[in-house]
C-alpha cells in the first residue's frame, strides 16, 4: 500500500481543488447571476472579482502543490466561512448538506495544512533545491 501513497497526494490535491476551480470559472460565465445571489445573501457584489481570482488562483496553487500549507489554510477558512454565509439554513435539507460539504472540504484542506503537498509538488521541488543549495 505504501508504494501508492505518493500518488494519493497529487490526486487528492486535484480532487479537493477541482470544486473551486470549476466554481470560479462558472462564476465568470454566470457573473450577473452570481453577483445577484451574493447581494441577496448580504455579501457585496463588488467582492465577486476577488472571489473568482481567489478560487481559481488558489485552487491551481493547491493542484500543483505551491505554497500548499498557506493556500490550504486560506481555502479551509473560505470553505468554513461560506458554509455559514450561504448554507446555514438548517431547515432546508439541501442547504444542510451543502453546509456539511463545506465543513468536510475545510477538514480536507486542514489535512493538507498538517501534511503538506507531498513528494510530487512544487513545494517539494523547491525544498529539494533549498536543501541542495544549503549543502
């Protein structure tokens, strides 16, 4: 089993980040609708460009394993906060499920904070170069 664990990290990083990449790209194609939804939930629509950049940029960073611990912590916080901002209607079963999905994603990102990106990542490559430069 241990010979396959090196593959789990990059695949896991892609899987957990894909939702943010697709969500960010979808926000571009449905800009006005997303902005209206944000405003209906009490969030300024002017934050949408930053949200798109955050979701797309940070998801790509996790996928390639760059600054993984920092970026994963930011995405964990984002998931946690958005759970409460957008999905805290516990009388609605779908919103309850969406709330728990966000909490679960936060937990997954916290594993990345704790464990790092793994061997196949830019973080690992840069750490290897730093170790070679220090010798």
